[in-house]
């Protein structure tokens, strides 16, 4: 039986104000339509072996995103805020631009405040001024990497943030960030509700690792893969043109190896892909060193691609945490950069290893066209949802459809590469590495 989820989205109240956006209510007249309140999609379309089709129960349906005929907020009364949190990611400026342009040019909202440097921009001890956002200011920011608002981790003093929201008289807050950001946004929304304040909190999921649950694809991911592929090509050239050359590339992926997996398939020249979801050994008859040596003897070169969170069980445990509460990772890339040559020196086997870590170049790059399109649509749908009075929700892409997703579900668990699923199977087909690099 398919697992059941409650996809109900919280509303601040009845939407009674006619939308200033004029669209058709008639299907078949070749004019763009409003999204009706009862338009939904089915979440689970996968029929497991020996199973039955997924349930059509109400709590298994997701609300479609898009402009409604009636909205909750009077545009002339709205004061909206936009905040970007966490690490940089391609597409942040694209999302900001889409939010501002849709608010101002489609709904006629004139008061839009950019919150500086993440949630700390709300806190009085930092004394950070807001930025007055308008369509002219954001006109070409999509061509630049990073975020015009600045970003930071942490700063999650919920009560102080809500105090600031009250003082600013915000009606809507758009939170652009990953699981920590959205967990913080959920706490902020609950505190607002506790105080009887009707403020719409709508999130745009940003995690370059693609590890938020119920999110088909997070923005910046395609750009990250495209740039990681270029790094892999460089590593392959270095390895191929050296004596027993080894190209070692590390990409983002704290707990989920989606970037590494997709880069492997896209580049078609990775021989060993190492991700956090799958343990591996270095030593032993089935360990990485043995298979790497066999590869070099056969082909004279090899490329290893690893996610930053891979092999953490091999390294000395690091119990420190960053300001967002994430465990600080030990550097698996540097570890292998030193240990692989040491292994081969002991065996009197000459190798030439080149290590490439393009992480910060990727994070700060402008979005590629596919991500730019995606970001524009995410930002636009976030505005439509907020103006219609939705709250405690994210804009998500599920089954290639933009939908409203409760924040509670999105932050309830992480998304991981399934070692038994089709993505990892295709990685193995591409690399032809063993099913397991473990001696267990």
C-alpha cells in the first residue's frame, strides 16, 4: 500500500478580493486560465511490484500552483519581505527578480523589502538596513551569481525575528533557502500564528545538493552538474595525458550524492563514483585501491568523482557544527589526495594524481538557462501562492507540475540516492565499477 501523506496547505483566510491579473475562466478558449481551487495532481504514480495503483485519497493530492481568480491580500496594503539564507547557489538572483517583478508589475505591490544577510537581517544586534526592492533595481540581476541581498547561516532566533516582522508590518515573507532555512520559516510562521498575526510565509526551496524531500529538483542543481562535468573533463584530460594518471574531483553533496551521480552519467568518463549513501573501503581485496590499481594496469588512467560527504566513516570524526547546525565534514578530497599516492608508493607503482575541487566556483556561478527558467517560475508561483493567502508552504515541482507543498513535509526528512534505484543503477552502468567497494 502506498504511504499516505497529508498535503493540505494552510490558508490565512478566505480569498475574496478579485485578482488584478486578468485571465480566463473558460477552458478551451485559447486564453490563459486561472488555476481553480480544486486543481490537483496525484503524488505517487509509481506502482510497486506486486502492488496496486496509488490511493486517490484526498490527502494524497497536491494543490496546483498558479494565479487564482481571487486573492487574500489587498495589493495596495501589502508589505512583502524577501530573504536568502544559507550557502550560495546558482539562481538566487533569478528567484529574487521573479518575486519582485511579479509582485510589482503583476499585482501592483509597491512595498518590497530585501532582508540583508539571511535571518540575521531581522535581528537588531546586527543593525542591517533593508533594501527597497523594485523592478528597476532587479532588472538584470539574473545575469550575476550570488544574491544581491547577501546570505548567511544561522541567526534563527525565532521570537526576535517575529518581533522584527511585527515592527516592519510585513504581510508576506518569502524565504529562499534549504532545509534549515525552511525549518526556521516554519517556526517563524507558527510563532506568528501563536501571536494572532496573519502573515504569509512562503518558501522557495534552495539546496544545491537536491536533498529536500518531495522536491523533484532544486534550483541551481542543473547548473552545478553542468559545471561539475567541465571539471571532470579537465580531470580526465590530466589523467589521460599523464603516466598512470588519476583525476580526483570533489563536488557538493553533504548527505546526498545527486550531483556526483548526475555528473557521472553526464560526463561518461568517471570510473569510480563515491557518494555518502554507499559505504566503501579503501584497503582490502574489494576496496577502492585494489580496483583502482586494476583499472590503471588495464587503461593507464582513471577518474574518481566523490561527493563531499562520502567516506566520512573512514575519517576522524568531526563533532563541530556550522551556524546552521550542520555537522562539519572532514575533507575526504584532501584525504584521498594524500592517501592514494602513498598506497601506490608502497607498491613501487608510479602514479600522477591531480585533485580538483570546483565547489565554490560552482556555488557562485550565474544560473544556466534551464535553471534560470526554473527559478523564474518558482518565484512567480511563490508570489501567486502568497497573494492567495497560502502559508507554511513551499513551491515544489512534483511529476513535472508546480505544486504547493506544506513546509512540515519538506523538512521532515532528507532526499537520498537510492542504492537500489534506477539512478544509481545507471551510474554503475556508466562507470562499470563493482556493485560494491566494500569488503563486508
